[in-house]
C-alpha cells in the first residue's frame, strides 16, 4: 500500500501529473484511487470525466474522487453541528446555517485527510494518489494531524472536565445550550481518525511526497522551502517532476532565450535536488486533458519504470544513540541557521522553521536528559541530549 502526495506551486501541473501517475499505476495493475484535496475541481477536467464525492470508476482498476467538504461535515460532525445550531438559535441567529460557520479554514483539509485515511485503510486500493492544493494549503494540511493531536491531547480533556463540573451551575445562571458529552464524543472520534491519519502519513514506506516544479526561478525557490517544511513535518520526498521543459524540437528563435534560461534552472534543479530522482517532462504541444493524452504523458514520464514502487522516500527524522548521548536528527535541506529555532518545554521539543512549528513529544528515555546542543550540519538539524548530572 502506498500513498503519493503530489504537491507544488499553483499551476505547475500537479493535477495533470497526479492523474497521469494514477492512470499509470492502474495500467501497471494496481487498484488505484486518485483523489483531490483542492477545492478547485480540476481533477475531473484533467481526466475529462464526471466525478462524484465517492470514488467513481474511470478505467479498469482506477477510481477518482472529488472530496466534498459539506458531505464529510455531515459524516463526522453531526452532533457538533446540532450543538452549534442550538447555540445559533439561542443567539437569535436562526436561519444562518451552522455549516456556514463550520467550514472554517482548515476544515476542508481535515476532511480530505480523513477521506484519504478511510480509503487507504479500506483494503480496496493498493495505491492512493492525492492531488494536493497549492503548496501553502498542502503544508497546512500536512501539519494538521500534528496540530490537532496536540489540541486534542492538551486542551480537550481539560475542557471536557471543566464542562462536566460546571454544567449544573452554568445551567442555573444561563439557558445557553452547553456542549453535551456527545459533542466531546464526536470530537473524540474525529481525534481517533486524526491519530490514524497521522500514523499512516508518518510512515515513509507508505507515504511520500512527489514535488512538481517548472524550470522557473520562483517555482524552484518555493520548492526548496516546501522540501524543508515537508522535512519538518516528517514527510519524505520520493521524486521531483520537472514539468514544461522546452523540447529540443523547438527551433524558433523566439524561444532561444527561454531555452537558455531553462537550461540554467535545470542545472540548479539537478544540483539542489541531487538526492532524489528528477524526472523531466516536456512542454507538450497540446493541453494534456483526457485519458489518451494523460497516458502519453505517463509514458514519457515513467517509461518502463514502476510509477509508484520504484520511488522511495527516506524518513527525514531519526534518533541516534551514541554511548551516553542521544541525538535527534531532522533533515531540513536548504535551511539557514537563522530560520530555525529550537526550544524545549517540559517533555516536548519545539522546532520552529519560518512560519511553521512542530512539537515533538519526547520519548521516555529522553525525559531525564538535557538538551546540550542544537546545530545545523549539511541540511540536517542535530539536537543532542546528554545524561543528566547525578
Ligand atoms: N507538460 C505540459 N505540457 C502542456 N500542457 C501542460 C503540461 N503540464 C500541464 N499542462 C496544462 O497546464 C494546465 C495546468 O495544469 P494543472 O495540472 O491543472 O496544474 P496545477 O494542478 O498545478 O494547478 C492544464 O491545462 C494542463 O493540461
Ligand atoms: Mg490542480
């Protein structure tokens, strides 16, 4: 079972590459699902088929799905919604749909993740290809399990306890509908699903990211940052698809300058992403829509190799024991020391990289140890823990 997250900047060709990759996987014999977390419903356009909210058969062994946040909301948040409705009615806001409130930022992504989890664990598919929304949203999506687990573990239990204790008193002084235990129950079950997604996504032998880029400066710069952030959250990159490369065939002098520019960028890409396989894909002379063209694209992209299982991601995270010290290693390529901050709070270690922060719950063996050093070496953050003095 493999999950491939196809990600990259807006417009680089993610949806097309995701669709072509999924088609190639199905043609290679794997029961495959391609699903899109991008609210812009372009997966259906790329495949040139109508798609529903549930996996729809496209060709033999290939299903495609367009995740519908509204439907997922009903599936997961029934009782939370009822509660919110009561509160809105009480507040005189009857007529406003609770749904309008509940589709807050991050909600679509959360449901998308829960869907990926459900299908990946259903046993129906050997391969799940996820056509991700543009980079920033994707990173938010991929950091959600971490953030939500933190919230559920730290904040929820306290709120629930407080609410139990305070309900009798509160109901005497206000008729505001108070959250019932079933609301927490629903949240709890979402939490369990989030934990399950996290477990699945944090295994590099199951989940990897495939970065789509174009030979353009801004795209490459963003891809570098994405690569580092993916590392922070524990995702490995299994390949870089360099899309829209001008083919040698184009002899028109008008494009000569473009070719020189691309040549420079292609060298930069080979250099920067030397550790992962880079697959070049030409700029086709046509829009790559429909099964026939996607198959042509898949053929040029993967040729004779397996589009899924010939690609491996290595985990960006390791714990290395060496005598009396333990070192936590995290690959964050392209990062400068100034962008990185590490601090410890109790049994947690926080790593902040640009706008993103991840908390690592320290394993028991590290609780009684002290962080003695944090340094950046060749794109890897090394945090050393030493024995506490007696
Ligand atoms: N290599 C290519 N050659 C020609 N057209 C391409 C190529 N890659 C993508 N396209 C076209 O570019 C447009 C945008 O691609 P899309 O996959 O939707 O990008 P994204 O999902 O990254 O926003 C689509 O019309 C697609 O058919
Ligand atoms: Mg897209």
